[in-house]
C-alpha cells in the first residue's frame, strides 16, 4: 500500500473531483465540507427536497453503495440544518473504482433525485 500510495492518491483524487463536478450539476445539490481540506476518496452531498434514506435505498437498488446515517450526525454537529443533514449522502472511492463507475454514480444519482422530486 505504501509503495503505491502517491499514485493511488492522485488517481482517487481525480475520481473524487469528477464525482464532485458531476454532482454539482444537479439542481439543489450541495457539497458538505471543505473542498480544499478533505480526504481524497470521500464526498458528502445534500440534495434539497430529497430524503437521504429514500435516495440511499433507490441507489442501493441500482448497485451503488453509499451511506447516510453517521454522516448526518456529523453534519448536525457542524451546524448544518436538520433538513440538509437528513438529505446527505456520503460516497467513498478507492483505487479499485473506475471513471466509468463514477459516471454511472452521477447518472443514477441525478435520475433518482429527479424521480424523488416529482
């Protein structure tokens, strides 16, 4: 792991940035946290008007693994609103993920958010 840490970090950071760029395009999506001071493989977003647990379930049905529970508690502790925390999802990436998977996540999250807002 140490031998490949620098290359893996660069790769995971590129995946993370692509995921953030894609999720930023969703109407009412909000990035939670610092864009500068963050881990390379973790992304946390809230989606206005969407329940995070419901979104989590829809994404799980599509084979996308993400989390909501502990992330929302941390967001509340950081002073974000209850609504923002309840709509938050955390995505984690690693060196085994691909850019195609990131694009699939963006597509599926966009579709699910739009479906839930109808």
